[in-house]
């Protein structure tokens, strides 16, 4: 697969994930572009079925390096475009509560729960998430399940 095709397919997903991490449009764009440049250097070695998880791994690591280098919290407005490709649990929540309440609840989660939920919202499989964290897909599934339980509690508390 060539880098232009990979860019067209995965740019939006990677950008949304990075925007979630840094909450700054310009920084997210810079890190996203840098991630594709890094991926381009190793494109021949990437399996076609692992491209997305590889890009997200590069993006996550690049963001963490950027964050460590700048040693500051990045703040901007709330994420505008939020991927609504959700399972039945998430759809039920969205029917009961607004998207901003769900976003706030997700932001209250500790990592890795928060990141795993965001990655799932970006259509990554448990296998891909496991690869990003250098764990197996069962680990990702368990973390996601625990995150959903925590989100249920947070949403119930918000309703009270």
C-alpha cells in the first residue's frame, strides 16, 4: 500500500485521536503530519492489516514525546467532530444524554481506560489496540469493558 493511499484512508481517524489527546487543532495537525512522515520511512515493513494500529502507535508516541518536550497541558475548545460509530451501550447513553456529557465522562476516566475508549470510537479493533499498547487483544477487551462499567457509573451519577 502506498503512503498516499494510507494518508487518504487514515488521516481523519488519526487526526481525531490526536485532537482528543492534545485538544489543540494545530498541534494535532502537526503531530499527525509528522506521524505520516515517520510511517513513510518504514512503509515497506508494515503489514497491510496493521497499518492503522502502526499509525496510531506512532501518533501516540509522537504526542507523548511532544508533551514531554513542552511540559505543559494543552488546552483548547472541546472536540467538535466526535466519531459516533458506537456499540449498543454507547448508543443508549447518547440517546439519554448529550454528547458533551459523554465526552466529559470519558475525560474523567483514568488511562488506559480513556485512551482505549477513544481508540474504539475510532474503529480500532481490540487486536489493534492491544498492538498499540504492546499487549494482547484480551487485555484491550477487558480494559474496554471496565471502562464501560466506569462510564455507566459516571453517567448515572450525572443523572442524579
